[in-house]
C-alpha cells in the first residue's frame, strides 16, 4: 500500500477563497503512468503510442490491467479504481494518463479516495468518458486536471500540433494565446457579450456532463466558462442534452459557452452544425453571455488540451479571439 503525508501538500487560495492544489509539471524526462479506468484498450495501438512517448524521452509505467477486458470495461470496478489511485500515490510517476475513454468511469465516482488524487499534485489527463472523473475531482476537492488526448491516441490520429500542445501544457508551458497554436481552426462568435472574461473553465463531453446532473459530483456552473463537445451524436440527441441542461437550470448563469467539435463529417456536417447552432441559441434564450462555436476541442485530429477548473482569460474582439491562463495551476512552483 502507499502512504501520503498531508504536510507535503502545497495549497493556495483562489480569488473566491477556495483551496486548490498546486500541480507539479511533467519533467522533460519524467515518468508517465498509464491506466485504463474506463473501457478496454487496443493493446497494439497502445504499444505504438508507448514507443512514441519513450522516443521523446519519457519513462512509462503501465498498470497491470491496462490491457485487460471485462465486457465493455477494462477490468472490474475495484481493480480500475485501485490502479488509478496507485498511480497517483506512486512517487515515481509524474503524470497520470488515461489510456482511453469509452464507458465505465461513472461507476468509480463513489469509490475513489479523492484525497489521494489531491495530495499527489500530479497532472491528470484524459477526456470523453473521463469527463465524469475530472468534474468530480473539481467538485470534490478543487483538483485541476486536463481534458485532452488519451494516451492511446499518440499512436496515430492526432495532428502534430495537438500532440505537442498537450505535452507542453502538461509540462507547465504557458501561451500568450492558445489559439495561435491552431491557426487552421477559426472559432466563430455565435453571440456577443462581454469582451473579456476571467473565469474557471470546465470543458467536457456533453453526454457525460448531462449524466452528472442530480449527483453530488456535478459542479456549480455559475460564473464558469463551459466548453462542450461530443462525438457523432444525432442533432436531435444533442438538442435533448442541451435542453436537459437548460431545464436543470445550469445554463442560466454561465460566464461564457464555448462549443467544440461534435464529430460530424461528410455531407451531413454542414446541416448538423447549423442545427447545433440553433439548439444552442434556443437553449440559452434569456441569457446574455457570449457564445463561441467551431472551437478546436473534441474528438477530432486537431484539438486543444484544456484545463478543468483553472481560471482562464477569454477575450472576444471583433477580429480576434484569445485564450490564455488567468491563473496557471503550475505557476507557484514553476
């Protein structure tokens, strides 16, 4: 078993008096711990991804059941929970990275000891189904994590700038304007509002966000920059999810709404994205915060890694949209 010492924790109060852990950045030759807290992993792809990460100078530590399969899960709930916690507690591991998403993370939420995750001060990366855990970490202990590529995706399918951006961000890098790293994607202003916003950002998968409603792990979204994405859901289902959030009252007092990639391509894409824009506008009637669409975040090859919970500065001018840290989770120990 592992041990943790509360005296080793470094904390700082945010502007609202909430205690947040300060994260240690991934060192240039640090060790990445990879686990599978959700669905089963394609081990061939994972092996290629591991070789790529090793070629970049990183050490890799895989949990025993990272390549396991039990139905639509990688392993039993107790095993997935234990292996996740073990990487956070392992002093040799600098970054905890999820091998893939899929399904099953929600089953772990009542089992996890969030204090272990908080006290480790390690970056944690994943997205999609992992939204449930990342939002729970923020809701329970105000632990910042990173919504970005899964470890297995370093095998293929990601653009070079997406891979570089993720690793640089997890290593503590800061950017004057994050969007400058993705010049081929131009976010659009769907609705104007405040020109500059500094607020906590909560990015995630729309389906998983909806699944948290009514649970203790759903964060308070008042004053938050909400970023949503999903993967190839029919527009009517996306509309249902958006109105589920509206009817639950969580869209009324956002600081901003940012809409990412929804995975549509081919002949259906243009029509589906127009339906998405209509659903977003209808679901936010009566509010006045700005709304952006076509943001480089989601399941596509070109995607930005975003922090979960960190204050971000979003600027919306007539000809320029900017995004940068409002307060870096690494800055006190950089």
